[in-house]
C-alpha cells in the first residue's frame, strides 16, 4: 500500500499525518472541503517535507471538494487510475467533530459524516480498493468506565459519537458482505493535543473552541481572562477530570503503524485505541503548561459540564502488541509544542 487517499487531510490531525506519510515515502491524494481547515496547512506540510529533502511534488495531490457529493470522490479515484497510481488504501479523517455543535445541529452531523462515508465506501468498491483506516473516537465508550479497552461497553451520548458508532457498524457490514476482501482498522482516538515541534503545523479551530487545550492557549495568550475548570468535585486526585492526552505526532505515527500492520495481514476488521494509557487531570495539565512555557493561567471553577465523566483513559495493550505502537512524547512536549505553534501563528493559518 503506497498510494493513499487521505480524506480531511488538511485538518489538525490530517496535516500532521500527511507530513509523516510523505516522510515515509507514501504518495498521497488529499481530499478536503476545507470546511474546518485551511489550504495553508498543506503548504506548510509541503515545505516541511521538502526541508527533509523529500521530493513531494509528485507525491502530494490535493483535491478540493465535499465528500457528500459522490462525484467528487469518484474524480479522485479516476484521476489516480488514469495516471497509473491507483489508490490502494484510504485514511478517512473527514468529519465534523464538535460535540456541542452536533447536539445543536444534528442534521449537519448525520448528513456530513454518514453520507460522506457511504459515498466513500461505494466508490472504493467501484475501484476495487478494500483497505481503510477510519478515525473513530473514544467518545463512543460508555461514560462510567475509567480505563477502556476495545471490548469496553459502547454507549454514545451525542450525535457526534453516534455517527462514529454507525460508521463502525457500516464498515462491519461491508466487511461481512464482501468476505475475504476488506482490511479495516477503526482507530479510536483519545485526546490529541500539541503540535508539530517546528511550530509550523498545529490546531487552528474555527469559531469558539470548547476543548481544553485551545482554551488553555486562549487564556495564556490573554484572549480570555480565566480558564473555567468544569468541576472540582470529581473522585480524582485533585477533583478535576482525568483524560488521556496524546501528542498529535504520536497519534499520527499510530496510523503509520496501522498501515504497516495492514500490509502484513489477511483481510480483517479491528478496533484499536490510540492514547498513551496515562491519565492527566485538568489541573495537572494547566500546571505543566505554566511551568514549561513560563506563563500564568488564571483558573476558576465551574460546575460539572453536562455529559462529562470523571476519568477516561485508554488501555493501549492491543495497540502495543498488535501494531507496535509506543507513544513517546510527554505532556511537557505537548504543552511546549502547542504553545510554540501559537506563538508562531497567533492568527492560526489565517494570515497566509
Ligand atoms: P479537523 O476538523 O481539523 O479535520 C477534519 C477535516 O475534514 C477538515 O479539514 C474538514 O475541512 C474536512 N471535512 C469535513 N467534512 C468534509 C466533507 N464532507 N468533505 C470533505 N472534507 C471534509 O478535525 P481533526 O481534529 O483533525 O479530526 C480528524 C478526525 O479525527 C475526525 O474524523 C474526528 O472526528 C476524529 N477525532 C478527532 C478528535 C480530536 O480531539 N481532534 C478525537 C477523536 C476523533
Ligand atoms: N474542560 C474544562 N474546561 C474547559 C474545557 C474542558 O475543565 O474549558 C475539561 C473537561 O471537563 C474534561 C477535560 O477538560 O475534563 C477535557 O475536555 P475536552 O472537551 O478537551 O475533551 P473531552 O474528553 O470532553 O472530549 C474530547 C473531544 C471528543 C473526543 C474525545 C475523545 O471533544 O471529540 O475527546 O476522548 F471524542
């Protein structure tokens, strides 16, 4: 598998992933509507890959289009076919991803995430491409489990997570229907944060972000006055919620490992958690951010946020044993790299 379609490749995770894949000599077709990303992210990916002396001009082709339109996807596969560089695998990241927005605008979420994926698998079958890595989410797990493995109970609580569960089911049913053809990996991401260590790639959320890391950055930069911590009465070591934060570059490298594994195996479908297996409280994250970056983050406590859980940490035994996934970057690295990205790009990709 050397020629890959990366859907959503200009997004936060996709841009870091594209860089790693280019450095590992994959040839990429990126398809993105840019609804939540900027073309500049891919310019940066190209510059970083070139800096690494990779000849990327023939290895990164970008298509702009919305996957809800089947023809858009067909065009990419046809282009690859006609140019004798057929797509032999897909990493499917394209999705809307805000929990809050999915509750407010369920039709957008169901429409975008499900129709895009249905179209994608239909076109993959048309072009005899049966290898897919899908971006799933830890948000699908039932909320009263602390340390989750891939067999833990699934109970999505909002439309965003529901779309992930339905897509996993869709992939399972096509796996069953086309016996002996598909290789499918659902990667269930925990909490990706941080940025590329160059400070050239990072998270550039549109609108008002609700996640903890972009909010810490907003406080550190003085854009907002205080970080509101949702609950100081959770049954944890300091009363704030515990999550499994993973450096976005480690997460991206997990995809490389998953591809290498897919190359070795017979058709199969499986789910793999991508986290670090280490839990960090909100207060610990804030203190590390302050220390490594020498900034102050004023905090205040708010009541618990609806739908939150005390603790969600990955059991990554399967990722370690099956795909040789050993994330190496620390919370300190995540905080340093995320802040460096901000300092280099206070307006995100906007000013380019
Ligand atoms: P992102 O929003 O930065 O990237 C998603 C990309 O998909 C964007 O570039 C967007 O423009 C594109 N896109 C969306 N709908 C599209 C469509 N219909 N056609 C073409 N392109 C479309 O998000 P991200 O953080 O990079 O997340 C990537 C994937 O990982 C998503 O599937 C997300 O659900 C999943 N995930 C993310 C997190 C997280 O915390 N970031 C956690 C778990 C799972
Ligand atoms: N938090 C605060 N204040 C804030 C924002 C968050 O205290 O302003 C706390 C939350 O209560 C929680 C922790 O920080 O304890 C992390 O919250 P995030 O919103 O950053 O992340 P979640 O774990 O709630 O969810 C995220 C993504 C989902 C994804 C999931 C995977 O939003 O899309 O991680 O585990 F699926």
